[in-house]
C-alpha cells in the first residue's frame, strides 16, 4: 500500500500557484462587488428627507484643482468657478447657504456631488465658493449649512 502525495503544479518565477490565485480572487471580487454596491446605492440611499431651514454646523473644505472638469455624482461636469458643493446626504439640486461661523460671511451653493469623505467635514465647496468665504489660505473653516431650497421632484 503506497501513500500518494499530491503533485504540485510546476511554476517558475513570475508564475502564480493556481491554488493561491483561486483563493484570492473570490475575496477580491467580493470586495469589488461590495464597494460597487456601496457607491452605487450611497447617493440614492443616502439622501434623506430634510425640511427648509434644516441646519448643520461643522467643517467645510474645498475641492482640489485636479477635480475641475471631472464628472460629479449627479453627472454634471465639475466647475471650480461655479457655486457648487458636495454633501453626503442632501438631495442633488438642493440650494444651501454656507456661512462662516467666525465672521458671518456666506455664500449660496447648489449640491451636485457626494462627499466630503473625511471624518468631521460636512461640505466640500467649489474654489469660487471658498474664495467668497475667504477660506482659500486656511483650507478648512467652521461653517453652518442651511437648506434654502429643495429640488423639485418629478412624478
């Protein structure tokens, strides 16, 4: 009676063992699928019912120039010269007033993207909006965000 040992496939430098690859693929695939589900459902699922006058206080940041011309979460092209912003949950098309807490200066922007994704930040502004608030040099500032107008929903 002889004991058979499994034969390992021969592989040289730069070639992977098929068993290791097979083990890694499902977890990688699962990670990608979960990420896609999170990203694709976050905007619609993240939108929450809010009332006019709803306010939040927190930290605002502004977009880096490299995002100019890229597509936003609602499908528009991002324009650093426009008055737009990203918010995690407000519906696209919502008009909000962003007011600096320290000096009272404010600007009205339209929500057209999702973010910011840094902990503690509540809104990501276009460069023009940040310039009007006088926050370009600091990069971050404490603000109050107030809902002025909600988008019209199509039936």
